[in-house]
């Protein structure tokens, strides 16, 4: 907490305009930070008051200044090419300058002496435009943010004087967003050469950053990479359900040209390169265009985990606003029409907004027969008549299809070698291509609102040379990834809500697993409650509440017997209420998997009461989370939601795992509520009390939490 206090003080300081730094903390109030592009002779600067990036245009375009305007930190120590591409087996730099005399820092006075190289792609002009939507999402249900990002885009055009590259144009695009220190960089290649062009590899970002280590010895993977910048690209997979572990493109490297660094072997990780590790390896026909991955660069101004998490979550809300949709759904384990209608009625009666026909329900969305389509269209129509969404689960990856359609292991030349389960279909096989088309057809004809895709493409390589979706091993990862991302963008644009256990948020998916061990749901209910709160606490540092799903098995799941289950619900109302309140209190939707939502009028009243409470506080419960105390079973635990723009500025959820009530004086860090002097705080629906905030923007509140229960505090 002491680090957070110090950072809050620093962040709250109002810096003078003369300093050139941001005047207000964008994480509390981001209004006024508008993206703009300025030209001054032979330089171009993009800035939004939170970051700025400047380029010289002669003798070739090069980025010479990249600053965090909140902290004043310079992100560059040296000029590097704007990109590096390998075409037809030969590698070329795009932009950049040569001859910097010192790689530890860059002085503007050195620039006139720096040269271009005739072998590099040369700057040939630029254009600017407003940012356009990457995914054409049209909000049709509740969402915390219904606005697509705004800002400015600048495109730098490059051509080559080499005969073998005549007609080839490279465009590098920068998108700078309003209200957040975030820039997106991506690259396109236009093949006007009149013949096919082999695109082997594309490095779409190269940054020589200052190092954060002064280790005399050590290797790249032994030293910390810079904390002042967060990198994420839309090329992530492997089912880690965590961004940095799913990332496949961010490479922090040593820079051997940096000869004045402290490290004797020149291995400090201070050179960022962004590219798909397996390469691209596609053939670009004459007249075709290639688009690289999209790389988002978020500048950070602290080492505080909560503050950096707030910045990362603000990034998702900005560039992927569809992730702020958060429908209330249950998982039904049946497709028997009478049962489906009964549960739809239960949803309508309690305020639930959707039903997902779960794994084990025997839903087959690959069956596009007229009878199957008719059955589920009738059920969807019934759900819609009750203002309830209907959707379903489909497994893609961890299954065996056939020798012809499964991924081929490059080591054996035979089916197998998949990342999960040994066997998996190739998305570029005839079956894989047909799978995508069948799912889209089924959804469009039935009107399904939700698609839960288990085992989306997780990065499997395929050595087949007969699959129509890729040529062979070298292009198999890139082409399968492109097909999977296109599939999700299309579903999103059809208005479909997408659950997928992999990191496809930037291409249209809405929700991923919060992070949990499935067999833990066979443990006794009391243990599950504490473990679930740990999962919520740990799974919301980087993800917003709406981006993660939890799990509540109403019937037996992975064993465990009567002590683990909630059915019959009427016999376990205390556990049912606590499980709902800890998930809804965090703004996290859980998969309530079973045959029904309630079994008696008393159970129905409980579910209705919790959902009504959640909807009353829906905005603040879906807002940011400040982590107060992690559940350990020994004392209270809790989280604090904050929203400086909301009616409720904060809402703290506090839990007591002990068998006796506890009274505690709890410190609420209210800096991110935007309140500076006083706060009106009430417990539950009681009368508010006024609290004077200390110099760390904290209020100390005395509260009694019931035995094995919960309470909440509302800050206004």
C-alpha cells in the first residue's frame, strides 16, 4: 500500500504547462487529450498530450523522439529502421538512418550528419486521416463503453530504387488515440511488381529503448525488460488466458551495436522487435495487399501493479470496446426443447439475459440440416420473445477428425503433435474451412446471439501440403491465425457475443476464462468460495471484470459428491448466494452450469434479489478494480471498484471467511475515484457518512462483516 500511496501523490501533482508534461492524471480524467499531427518543415510529430512521437523526413524517414508526456521519459536512445521485411528471401530495411555516433542516447545535433542507404526503402510521402474502426462492432446489448476509439492516423509511404522491388510499396501506419498514451503501428505491402512476391517475414516495429538494468554480466532472459512500455499485438494464442504468456510477437533483444552499455557481453535487453516468431511465408500475388499484425504500444509511468493494470484495462476499453459488454448468462446442460424453454422462462423471471447451451448439452452447431436449424431457430425465437439471448458451445481444436484433416506433425509427417491432446484438426484443411462456414451458417439461420468456442486455433503447426488453406509447414501458423481472426471479426460484426479460451480480444472476442483449475470445483463448497475469490483477485490485474468468466457448477463436476455441489439449490442457499455475490460483486460473469437457476420460490427470490442488486450497481461493478486484500481464509478480503466519471465513485466488496463476525478499520484508497477532500460512504443501503480523505486520498472506514458473509460500501 505504501507504494500505491506514493504513486497517488505523484500522479496527483498538477504539472505546469511550461513543463510540457500532462497537466492531469489521465487515469482519473482523460478529457482534453486529443490526438493531433503537426508538420514543421522536415519533421512530423504525432501527439495527444500524453505521448509524442516525432520523425525526420530527410534524407530518409526516421523516428527520432518518442516521449511519455506524463513522466517526461524519453523512450528512444537510438535511431533504428521503421521496419524490416524479408521478400523473396532477401531482407530490407524500411526507413531509418545510419551513422549515429553514440547508441546510448541521441542528440538532435547529430541528425544532419546521419545518412540513408540506397538499399533501404525510402520515404515517398505521407497522408493522414481519422482512425477508422478495425472491427465494425455495433453494440446491441448493455456495454460500459459503446464508443469506437477516436484519434488520428498517419501513413508513411515507402518505395525502393532497387530493380527487383520496382512496383512494391510499403506503407507504415501509426494510429494515435484520444485520451490514452497509446499508439498502434502496422504495416502493409502493395505488390505492384507484376509477379508474385514471397513475403517471408515482417518486423513491423523496431525500438532501441533505454535499458533499465546496469548488470555487468548476464544474458537477455536473465534481466528485466523495460517497465515503461507495454506491448501487445493481435497475434496471441496458446490458451494461457493471460496476455503476456499468449504473446507470440514481442521480442526483447540485445543490441550489439550499443558498445557503451555496461554489460560486458552487450546482452542487455534494450532492443524491441515485433514479429511473428514462425514468420509469414506467404505468396503475395500481383496486385494483392498484405497487412501485418497490429502492434499496440502503451506507455506506463510507474512500477505500481494496480496503476499499470488500470492503464492496460483502459487500453482494452478503448481499442476493443466490445469487451465491455457483459451479459448475464447461465450454462444449460440440455437441448431438450421443453427444458430449454423452462430455463428461458427462469431467466426472464430473474433478470438473466442469456442461455448458453453448454458442453454436455448435445448441441451440434456443425449439423446444418433443415431439421436442426428449425429446432434451434424456434428456441431462439422463443428466447427473443422473452428478451433473452440464446447461444451455444462448440469444440474446435482438441478432437480428432481424420488423417486427411488433422494437423500433420512436422517431426513424424503423420497426424498428431498438436498443442493440446495430440490430435487436432487443421483450420486450413477442408474440414476446418467447412467448420467455419457451418458455424456462421448455423448462427445466421438460427439467430443465435452467443458463440462459445472451446479450443480455438491455439497455434498448431501443420506440415500438410494438401490442405487448401495453406501451402505447407512454413505458412501454416500465419494462415490459420488469419482465418481464425477473420472468423471472430465476422461473428462480432454479425452481433454475436463470443466466449473463447484464448486471447483474441483485439479481433472481436468478448470474454476469456478468468483463470481457474477445473478440478477445484470438486472440492467442498467452503473451499471453492475462497479459491474463487483468489481467482477473481488474481484474474483482474490485467483483464477488466467483463473480460473474464468464472465457473459455478450447480451439479457435480469432476466429482466431489454432495459437499461440492449446489443442487438441490434450496438446500444450499447460503453457498449459492455467496458464490453469486462474490462474482457479481466483482462484475465477473460465471458459468452457472446445470439444469435450472432455481428449484423453489425461495431460491427464485434469492436469484432475483442478487440480479436486481447487480443491475442497480452495474456500471460501478463493471468499472475498474483496485485490489485491497487477497483471500487467505484467515481474515477479511476484498476489492474496490472505482469510476471517477460515474454516479457511484466507488464500491468496495468485503468478505469474511471466518465463523464469527469481524470488525475491522479498512483503508479505502480513493485516489482513482476522483475525490480529493471528502467522500460520502454508506454501508449497503444505509445512510451515508462523510469522511475526510488524508493526504494519500484514503478514507478509513470501520465496518463489521458477518460470519462467512459479505458486505459492501458505496462511495459517492
